[in-house]
């Protein structure tokens, strides 16, 4: 068991804390915040509560997402490096003093610190030429691999250098809801699904850079 009792998270979301692995440099541990899982569960409609808590456990969802057909197929065909071109390497579940954690590659900047989120980058630099090119390469990778994601939100993507140029990596939001995951067996449906995610990604970037007088929910309807 990995002891995290003296560790502080380097990042936290609504549902998980992210810690540096104390024993293996270059890896991170994502630990569920159980109080938030319980709060989300209690807000569910009675029928949805029957489905249990695993459906709102981000670690469980992430583990399933890495078993999606596109990723499994690429690895079986010897194209594992293509999978990790825009995803941090995933090492599965491990035990810690704070509960089960998902262990994955920790993406760093050139100072050895956790890589900057796309959200932060946009605030500092806007949608400049290097990050536009990085976004295009990321979206092309989605289209070519058929890997499914949820909505592509700038705070779930990080910017890190590869071959002296910035690249985007998706650190959260991999996979799709169960029904969509099954429909993805139909190539035309999978293509439409990914295209919608990409279009919404660019809309979100435009919204991030706007005056935000209109909410994101309303902006999606335009």
C-alpha cells in the first residue's frame, strides 16, 4: 500500500485529488473524494440510485474507458504508442492509504512541474498559433483512432512539449456513457459522435475567450 498521509495533492477536481507518486517519479495517483461521491449519489433520482455508486465513481469510469474497443484494438494491433500520443499512460488501480487510486503518467512541464492546463494556457496566451496547431493535431488523432471521449473541456486537457512543440493530452474525460459506447460499434455513428465532440471543443474555447456574458449552457445552443 502506498502511503499518502504526508502528501498534498498537486491538483483537485470536484470528485478526485491528484497526488504525485511518492515512490515512482513521473507518475500520479488519482484518489476519489468519497464525500463528494456520496453527495452526488444523494442528489440522484430514485431510479438512478438503483444503478449504484460505481456509475458516478470517476476512477471506475476511467478504468472502463481504457477498455473501450478503439484502445483495445490499437494495442492488439501493435499500435500502443498511438494510444499514448495524446493520453497519459495508464497503469491501472493501486491501493493507497487514502483508498484505491488510479495510477497514470504524470505529465510535466520543462521545469518538472505538473503540466499547465489548456484552460490556464488560454487565459495567459489566448488561442495562439502553436496551440491552434496542437488542437488540430489532437482532433485529428481523435478522428484517426476513433477513441471516444466525453465533452472536451479545457481544464481536462494539459499542454506539454513533445519534440519541441506543444501537444495536448487528455487527463480526464476519457470514454463515453454506456449506450453511446455500444452504438460506437457502428462506424458512421462513431464518426458523428467524435465530430460533435470536436465541434463542441472549439465552441468551448471560443466561450473561454469571450466576455462570458452568456452562460456556457446557452452558448452551446448557438
